[in-house]
């Protein structure tokens, strides 16, 4: 309780649905209930208070602290975006 969490990117659709939550939403665990392996978690997300999902669908999320090394992944970017940003000249 109190941890910052988000729905794991490995989960295409939470069992109880997304509601007003998306893959980049970060919320705070409010309550955990249920038997081991089937824990239901109540999370307060900014746009969806008291969202309910299963612990297996969530992962811990936190903001990096000052000076912490992080890895940034731009896997969703297209090759054209890369060339426009880093190679502002024609390749022809």
C-alpha cells in the first residue's frame, strides 16, 4: 500500500478492463485484498480513482531520483523520425 504502480506493458488488456487508465498511467496502491496469487489491488490513478486490477497485471513504477542513470528506449519511433532529428540533410 502506498507504492506507485502502472499496468505492465506485457498486459494487452487488464481482466477488468482499462477504464480511464492507459499504459502510461501511474497510480498509488490504496488497498490489496484476496488470496495469494489472486490479489486484487485498488489503485488511485489521476483519471480513475479506485481502479481495481490484479497484482499480476501491475508493476512498480517510480520517478528516477536526481543523478540516477536511466535507459531511454525509443522503440516506437520510425526511421524517418530518426533521420529528421539526427540527419537534417538529404541522403540522396
